């Protein structure tokens, strides 16, 4: 495999609205990010993925773009954006822009023109039909909205304020490529492509993901924009399998650097149901899925590694344990160790490095997210109880990830001196960056060490991956090997003590590279693992 700069990089995702408010209007902004670049440099990350900062009416928190070449007023100006790119570069950090290409805002000039007449040049930039079919919106209800003035329906796979673009139209594609090149010229380090597997949709056949022309469009996009620029590109692909992922991310295909696959993220919902229909995670399923992706993309393609993002609940509340300070710290470090020992590019979501947790607002009015609000209305109408619905929101709601970043124990966690756009989690007095930086045994320093280990060990970057305990209900362990160097990751996924036995692997000696306990045992023949204990060994 050809070595690329992003293979040993670590990406940090920022949700700008919730990161740091520099002007105290209650909303995070670009200058607020600039103020915290030294903090990110201290952590050791190489890339910042910025959730959308483009001009937007904010029906879906910036994922509804009204102007791709301008900055949202709340976030600052294009001058601020250019300064962020420059100041990040000085610290060896690249900026990854979030490209939303499946849809625009209904307030984008293209859609405003498209609504004027069926003969308008921009009409065909969107998907119009005389009658709706059975396609459903991700946010609930039909994916078609009636436009009275023209007597036709337009497609929106998300909110009705997010009309879908029509990639069949080559003029639209050219406008998109020109816009991507505009940002490349600004000096960005790459792009995260939002729900990119939807751009090849075939609405009349009710095909959303992985349409027949999807890869044709991506190859063309690669050729016309980032293909020869050595940029990091990652596609959000909910419908990807390993075979499909290879089409996106192998060198020969000339499409993207990697994709986000979400197979592991769906393991704690009832199969065939929506994410709100909860079931307990079976660790064996998680190991099988993650191991499958590690092995299948071994020589052809590249993995992205993540537990969290702006759409997902906090991992320590989801698959760790946040019921006590001790459990929160241990399980956060355990989950980080499992992920960062794998092959692929790790993504850290803001606050993950200090173990931020889910929130439990009592009132639905305290939530902001359009998906939560639509689901609540829908389920109340279907007869679900308020309590039942709230339990689903506490577990899976997107606002879990969107509460303001917790910087210190001052008013509003140091995020803003004004009323924040979304309530701060009440636990900010104990869980915050200031406390994490003062405690050398904190989750922050564990993540910092994991990042450093990746940069110092090619075995973690390129080594073969072998799962060791697929049938264990309690432990998650695997071996990484490269040119005779062997790194073993062993973890107890749960609070109950358990035993791990290393079978069939010989070694003379070993060293502990990192552990979430200060006194971890080196006895691998019958290793007793304490609650959430996670250890990375080098076998000699």
C-alpha cells in the first residue's frame, strides 16, 4: 500500500456551534476555534474536521446550505475562516471542510430560481415529480413536498427545507466542482462528504443509497477537483459494505481516501427498526463487525475509526459506563484504547477526550434537534408514552453530542457568558478541560498518549489485525503484527472482573505501552482484568 499522510493522522471533529463562543452571543464561532488551537495542538491531533460553517438558515444546524461560498453570520466572516486555515497550518493542523452535496437549503439561490418556473435553468438542479411515491424522509413522513405554485412535488430525503440536488444534471455537477476548487484554493486539507452515497439516487425506483451512477459521479468529482491534490477525503456512507467501501477507497478506483461505515453503530437497535427502537449491545456482534472491516480492508482500501460524531450519542454513556467518576474515566480510556489500536484513521469528537456524557433534559422543549422533535410528535401520535420516547432520546438523541463543550467550572462551562443556544450538561463542574489538564491521569492524557503511540509505531498504522476472542462475552482483544513487531490489545468491556487467556502465541518478554490502571499485570497466561481494564502490550 502506498503510504499517505493521513494514515498516521488523527482527526478531531468540531461542531462549531457548540465548541467555543468568542463574542458571547451564546453560539460557538470560528474565532472561538482559533482561541483553542493550542489546546488541540497539545492533544496532538493533525486534522480538524469542521461541521458546516457555510451560510445557512439553520433548519438542520448548518447541513442546509444557502451559500457554499460564504460563512454563516453567527460563525463569523470569510476573513475569520481564512485566518483559521492559516493559524491551524502554523500548528501543523489541516482543516477538513464538511461538504453537503446531496441537498441544499430551500433558501439557496438555485432553489429560489427553480421554484419560479418549470422552464427555469435551475429547475433541473433539483428532483421534481408530478406525483409522490413511497420514498420516506429520514426525518419522518413522505420524502416529497408539494409545491402549489407549479403543481409538482420536490424530493427531500431529509427536512422539507433541504431539497435534494439532481446529480444527473451536468451543469449542476460543474457548479459543485467549481465550489470544491474554490475551497481547495483557500488551502483546506480535505473534505468530509455528507451522506455522499445518496447522490446517485434513483427516486423513481425508490433507490436512495448506492445508485448505479454513484461511483461514476465520484470518479468525475475526483478528476475535476481533489484527485491530484493529496487531500484527505472521507465519505459518510450509511449503506456501505466492505466490498462497496473498497470501490470508494482503494487507490485504483480514484474516488475517496476512506469512508465512514456505520455497521457497528446500528448494533444496539432492534434489527429492521429505526434507531429509536433500542436493544442491548452484544459485545460479540461488535467484535465481529469491527474485525470484519479491519480484515476486509487490509490491503485494498482504508478504515475510518470512530465511536462518536455530531449525530451519535456520547460513547461513554452508550457502551461505557458514566454512573460514577471512576467508571466514567476507566471506560472512556478503555474504549479509546480499543479504537486507537486498530488500523485506520481515528476520529475524536469534541469532548470525547475529556469523557463528556449524554444529557437527560426532562422537557422535550429543551431539545433543539429537528430529528428528535419530529420523532417525538410522530411517536406521541402513534400512542407511545412520553416516558418511553424520552428513554429513546436519552439513549440515541443527536443533541447528546451537541451540548456546549465543557472548558471549565465557571458559568456555562466557560463556553459563553451569555445564554447558550443549547443547555450545558449539568456535570460540567467536574467534567471539563481545566480539570482534565490539571490531572495527569485524566482521559485527556490517555488520548494524548494513544495519539503519540500511533505516530511512533508503524505496527499500529499498517500492521495485520488478528482478533483473539470473538466468542468471549466480556473481553475485546486483538493482535497487530508488522515485520516481526507484535502489539497486543486486551480489554475488559464491562464492570465485572473477568479473565483473559492468551493461547497459541509465544513470547519471551513483554512491555506495557499503555494501560488505564497504574499497576496492570504482565501475566498473560491467566490475566485477571479489573473493571474496564485495557492494556496495550508489546510482545517480544
